């Protein structure tokens, strides 16, 4: 009897630990935003009392472990984080071509919702998803010419913005969204990726819209370092310190915005 | 909601098509270079400290490849580059491969060489100056240069270099020169 009780208590304790760890990086709440065509976009919100709000376009609901952990750390430091799940909202597969299917007005709708918090809004995306951010911001600026803009800047982590496959001997051609915004931008690129050699070219193309563009190479990491299944020691280290990387980026963007 | 369902159906079809396409291997192919593509200079040290100048290789067909140790296709295709050299030696085709590393350290490159054992010249572009001059933004990026030093083909991505079509394309470039000399 006593043994049975102990066993039950042990199981209860282990389950408790399991649920505690499972929820340690869970968002504080899910906000559902309904768009003009009745699509529903779920936004994971990591609430914070600070004056900055970061919208992260993570398109892999349920898999973005590193992003969630980073979001929680940022929220603990006073930066609110919103993570809209764009692909699930439209039942889109996680392939690059899906990005062009995401309606631009729905992206600006999310920014519009975030604006209601009166916080300074920043955006962050990685890889091909950076095109979404640039597209959304360009549209936002078009719709809000001369108005008091709460958009403070965007962080583009190892952006993959080429229009087509690279051609040796030719400078890359970028997606139409490149060079269309005035928003301050921070580009972060891994040192151990061939894309680092195109960084200067990309920065110049982004500046064409009037943006102040910062670019930083992260030493000893490959592109998509925080999504890799085979991370090396520097990649593990940078992934664990990603919130610091983002906070430093927000500092630079804040300076440019003033 | 109706829009979401339509989009879901559209993307299900798309996913099926992608699945079908992915079951057959899509090999990269040599692409004819545009006539106005100028061959930049290339003069670099190899891993042993010896300097190689591309202009000294006129009279041979030269494959210039830009690569990096962290580039998986580069690693995979290098044995086929070794095979290509052997095939072209048999046909007595004047040919050389130069593999330009993109800005890594000598130690990193040496470790890779010890593992993969490329049987061709590996050059070090530690500052990436040649990477920039050749307009290379991805790895592997390849340039096939004819016997007069003109870029005739480019190719991005991994490929089986010892394939019949690539071997023949290189042999034809070498023959162009010899037939011009005869006439």
C-alpha cells in the first residue's frame, strides 16, 4: 500500500517535471488575427512590459525550438515577441515557393495589430523568410507615408534573397522586395557560408531604398546555424546566445531610427 | 476559410509534383558563358606556397572551381574530378583543374585535402579577393576556360564531372584549338 502510494507520488512528480519543462518555453498566449478574407493567423505572444516589440516570422510552428527559447529570454528582458505562424494559416507546405502565396495585406495586418500596443516595433526573419519582412515593410511604408511610424527596423538573419540560382561570373539578382524600404536594417550572416561573399553586394542593393543598413559576420558559424541537426561548438554557443545577438542588433537599429 | 481550402488543395498538388520530381536526380549541366564574360586574372599560392598564374596555362583547357571545406557538394564531387583528370589523360587532352578555396585557413584546407585527396592544384584565396573579382557568390562555382584563356562554360552546384557529356565538352574545346592550328 505504502509502496503503491510512493510509486504514484513518483509518477506524479515525473509528470509534473515533464509538463514544467514542456511549458518552459511556451508562449504566454496565442492571439488569433482574422484577415479580410477570413483567414486566421495564430500569433504566439511572449509578453513583456518593455517598450520594444519584436515580430518574428518563424514559419515552422512546432519546430522553432531555438526561436522560442530566444523569444522567452527576450521577453524576460522586457522585449515582447510575437511569432505569427504564416504557413499554417494558409495550409502551405514549408517550401520556398510558399512564401509568394502569403498575401501582403495579411502581413501588414499583423503589424497593424502590433501597433495597438504602442510599442516600438521591430521585425526579424531568417533565410528566405526575410523576403516576407521586406515585402511587408515596403507595403507598410506605402500605406503610411508621412505618418508617425512605430516601425523601428528589421533584422535579416542570413538572408537568402536571390531571385534565381546563382550564376558564376554574374552578380546576383535579388527579389523585387530588395531595395524598396527606408527602414533601418541589420543583416547577420554566417562566416562559413559562400553567401558571405555576396554580403557587400546585398547591402548596397538594400540601401537603394534609402535604408541605413548594418551588416555583421558571425564568426565560425554556417548559415541557418540554429536550425542545423549537426551544430558544431561555435554554432551551439551562438544559438544559446541568440537573444544577445538580437538585443545588440536592436540597439544599432534604434540608433539609426533616431 | 474557403480561400484556405482552395490554397490547401493547390499546395497538395504542388507537393505531389515536388515529390515526383525529387525521385529523379536532376544533374547540373555546363552552361555556355556569355560572349562578353571576361576572364579575370588569377594568381595565387597553393598549399605548398608555390605560385600559380592562370595565364601560364594557355594551351590547356582549365577548370577553375571556387570551393569551401564546409560545402557538401564540393566534397562529394571531388572524386569525380579526379576521375575526369584520369579520363582526359587517356585521351591526351591538355587539361588542368585549379580549385580555389574561398577564404579559409591553411589548416582547414590541409585537413580537407588529407580526407578527400584531390589530385589537382588547390589554391588559397585567404582574403577572398579572387572570389570577388570572379563574381562568385556561391559554392561550388565553376568556370571552364578554353585553350586561349576565354571562359566558355560556367556551372553552379555539384555534378559528376566524369560524365560523358562533360568529358566530351572539354575534349571538344581542346580539339577546337588543335584544328585551328592545323588550318
